[in-house]
C-alpha cells in the first residue's frame, strides 16, 4: 500500500492493493476511511513523501472545497 506523506506524516491519498479491499472496507467507519486497516497492517504501508509536490488537504464536503480554495487564493495573493 502506498500512502502519501507530508513531512513524514501519513495523509491522503492512499493506494490499496485490490487483494486488501474487502478487509479495508470492512474496517472502515465514518470519515476514518482506511485508517483502521492501515494501523492494523503497518508492515504493508510504504510512505511516499509528497511535501514538495502537493498539499495534504482532504476534501470531503463542499465546505472543505471552499476552505481549500480560499486558502489557495490567499496564497496566490501573497505571492503577487
């Protein structure tokens, strides 16, 4: 399983091999996603550092999207 990491901390997205989908889905609850499965199987996790290429923002709702868009707009304005 490949897990994006930002400053060494696991975040989104996560790539789970098909052979683990059933177990990962069975362990998922609410907005925790695959977190319980990943914690139960740390030996399967490979962290991929992404801090130099992206953002760890997790967008699940329209409010999340608005927050991220607002932050991106503010960063762009600061650079101008």
